[in-house]
C-alpha cells in the first residue's frame, strides 16, 4: 500500500512540475510580448512627436502667407488683416419663428377673483 502511495505522490509531483514548467514558459512569452509592446509604444510616441514638429514647421505663418501669395490666382486667398474681423455686437442673429397658437386656453378673471377672495 505504501508503494502505491509513493508512486501516486511521485506522479503528482511530476505532473505539478510539468504544469509549473509550462506556466513558466507562458509567463516568459507574455513578458517578452509586453516588452515588444512597450518598444512599439515608445516608437509610436517618437513618431508622433516628429509628426507634431513637422506639422508645426509646415504651418508657420510666414510660410503659409507665402503660399497664399504664390497661389492667389488659383485660390483667391487674402492675407488675414486685423480689420477683417468684426465685433460680436455686429452679428445679426435670426429671430426665432413665431409659432401659431393651435390650442388656445381661455382665462377668466372671475375664477382668479373667486380663489383670491372667497366670499
């Protein structure tokens, strides 16, 4: 009986060792994948900062003004001047439409007086 118990215990230990071995390799593979993702995120951040710098360089006001001047015949863009802007009080807002009365309610001053002065 002891021999069977020792064999079962040895098989259990070997099974658990095999399971731990497999879990160790899965963990290492996951850690490797996380490191690759962190590297990709870092590269994406570097690329994003490079693109932002390029965008800022291409959107310089003096460059855009020169481009507008060169392409005036095709685009008809005028340079922005301070007098091209208006004030807020110069904006004419449309009035809201007056809707027709479809369900009129009749009011009577008698009802109001009777509630106010019940005699």
